[in-house]
């Protein structure tokens, strides 16, 4: 018998038992599609956060108070430590030149903004003018915080695009309107261009900016909490970080501050996101398993009928290998077709979902889910055939 | 029952000649099923000689047995054993597929055979759309489509009403008159009387062998 005859036998059998074929494929489709989709969400999340981070400016070095070790955690000390930075340090960093382009002090706190009876809780950041350059923030309307605003502690505020929208809607012009923070009135001086991105993690478009001096007074602080140091270019980031460290050590102790490069932060965050992807992968694996059990179920339920069928085929003269080849082709065709449909559905789902959150289909999820489903499909498709092919035809015919 | 030796047939000697219509009769457990399995090349004897069409097949492989079943034996079962979701025509074509007959000839021969059993107008019907008698006639067409040397029928009327049963038995008579060798296995003496020779089995041995 040549192979095309076997194919015809198998395809006829699949067509004759449509419901069984479809249900088996459904198990494979669900398993494959869900793994691809869920893993694409995890990978997309990772890509999204990475891109958000680099949009902050990848030449930036962060100086944080206290000792922070990203690998070993805070070792029992509180994460928020009292800052010992002086504005003098920032001025010196700006003067030193070399690998350092500029430095900017910051203080950040969560606070409630009110206007027109609307109120929003947003990150309020006290800044110098140069922070807008370092973090690539540009104004959509009005002006950014000027260094003269800082010098005179003016009560001006620059709103992130989302916060402007939330407080004033899309109709009203927020410029020169008044917003209050703890009863203190600020004038809106500018609204920032949107940084884009969805609602995962910190939304940069919610942040609002006020002059650092005003912020220190408003929140009753005396020292900036963070210093951003911008290196000349990507290549000089390490130099900038060591120059910064050396300069600060002249006045402060080793344990008083930590200099972090962006890539260190990024790798820590990616580690965390990797765990999320793994968790999503775990959920997907469960659906793969459920799909697999579905396949087994249908295959096992049809064993009785199929055993009789095999008995009959043997009685009318099918040689043992003919039975096996037919069942193998059936299982392979179901697994292949189901797998391909699953891959298509999973990918289409990921593409559709990317309108809401970023997704990215990864090859390993496709390969893994497809091969697992195909394995289950083939094993449980062929197992009854192997068993039944060993029975003598009459026993198989009478199988209950 | 594993490990316990069970002797189903002992000292049985039976020769069937071409063109005979023979009934094998006996109560259940008498060994008539085992005898039928041997005659039908579904099983080989543990001891003794089984020869078929002038060849000793006592010790041949399961693959060769399958070939003999395919080419030289036609089975008719009590339960019809048609493939449920497959048309009458495809059911009859099935043995020809395993005989490597090409598609066109397969179809022609299956149609001719279904016409012979009076089902020319039911080619594309599924078994569920046919009466019991019609299903058994499809099964007979399937058994005969390979032009076998013998037609082996196991309680062929057991699942039929008396009228359909009568029709099937008449069909067997007609086939026998046309030269087919028929072996009918039954427990019912009334049906056995259709045959020209009746072999009675009891406790694994032949107790009588009468020709009409």
C-alpha cells in the first residue's frame, strides 16, 4: 500500500468523525493559543518598561541617599534614608565638567492636586530647569520651570499631559489657571508633551513639576533627595559615575549615598519582569495541561469505538502496520492543523491586544506549546491503535 | 484466566471442500468460536495442522494471515460491524483498499456487489439510515467484494427479525448455488438446517458430522 492510500484513509476517517476531530483540535488550539498570548503579554511588558526607561535618557546616573545594593537589597536598613546632599554638591558637579554634562537635584513626593473641585493624587517633583533637558521633557503649551522661578521660589507648576487632562478636561486651557497643593496656590505655567505609553507602572504623563526651592519649603525639607547626573554621551556614563562618586566622597561617607547607572536599574527591573513573565508562563502551562487533558479525554473516550473499528479493519485484512500508520497520520494531521490554528489565533490575539498593552510573541513559546500539544496529541492518538492492533480481530470487535 | 491452560478444541479433524454449505453448530462454550477463528485465519492453532487452499498455515505470521483473510475469506458478523460514519459504498470498498485495488476499480466492484445484494439505490446511505437486513446485506457485499474462497458467517441472522433473517438465508442459498463455499456458525438448529452439512461441536470435540 502506498502512502497516499494511507493519507486518504486517515483523512476520510477524520472527515467522517468531524465532532471528534474538532474537539481534539480544540484542545490543541486552546493550549497553544493561550501560551502564546500570555507569554506575549509578559515579554511585551518587559519591552515596554525597557523602552520607557531608555526614554528617560540613557546617559543618566542616579545618586540616591544611603547605601542601596540592587543585588542584595537594603540589608535590613530602611529603603528611604535621610538625604545628606547639599545644593552645593550639585553646583560642584555642574562645575567639574569632564564626563559630566550637567547635574540636577530633585525631590519627589506623592501629593494631592486640586482645581475646580477636581482632585488627583500625583507624583509632585521639585526640580531645576535643566531636568527638562536631562529627562527629555518638552512642553506642549506654556513654559517649563525656569531657573529664575527656582531662585525666587515662585509658585508655578508644570503639569504632565494626563494630569492636565484629568483636572481641566480637553476643552479648557489649563495655562494660568490655579491649582492648589495643601491649600497653597500655584499657577499653571506649562503643560508637557505626552510621553505616551499605557497604564502599566509609573505613568510619566501624570507627574507634575514645581521649582525645587518651592518644593523644599512646601514639603518642609532642607535637602534634595536625588541628584540626576547626565553624562556627555553613552560611552562616558561610567566615567561620570566614578567622578560623581569621588566628588561626593570628599564630603560624605561611603554609606551616605549610592551612585546607580541606568543599566543597573534596568537589569534589576528586568529581573523582576522576568519573574512576571515566568508566572504568566506558568498560568499558560496550566491551560496547556488542561488542553492536553482535553485531548486525552477525547482520545480515550473514542477508544471503544476505535477498537471495534480496528478489529473490523484487521478482520477484512488490514496488516498491522496499516492500522498504526493510519492512526499516526490522523494524530499528526490533527496536531499539526490544531497547532497551526492555535499559533495563528494566539498571534492574532497578541496583535489585537497590542492596541491596549504592548505584546510581543516570542519564538520559544510557539515552539514549546506547539511541541507539547503535538506530543500529547500524537501519543494519545496512537496509543489506542498500538494496543488494539495487538488484540486479535475478534476480541477487538467485541471490545466494550 | 492468565496462566491457566484452557483447551478449547481437541482432536478436531474437519475438511471443508470447495462449494460446500456447512453449518457448525454447538452451545456457547463448546469451542465453536475457536474453530471459527481458526477457519477464519484469525488465530493459529497451538498444536496441529491447519491447511487452507492447499497450504499449511499453522505457523505463519500475522501479516500473512491478514493477507489470507483479505483475499480468501469473507466475514459476516452478527453485529454487522459496519463503520458507522461511512457510506455503504465505502464500507464495501474497505477490503479492496487493503488489497491495493485502485480507486476506480474499487468503486466499480463495490457498486456491482451492492447491486447484487439489491442495494444499488443505497450507495451513499450511512448504516444508521439502513434497516438491519439492509445493513447485513451491505456486510455480505463487503464480504464478497474480494471474491473470497469461503464466506464465513457468525450468527448472521442473530440480530435480525425473522423476515430479514429469511432473506439473508435465501441469499446464502443462492450464493451457494452459484458456487460459493459457505460456513455458517450458529447455535440455532433451525438455521443450521439450511446447510447441506451440519457439524455439531460439544466440549471442544466434533460429536456429529452429517451430510444431507
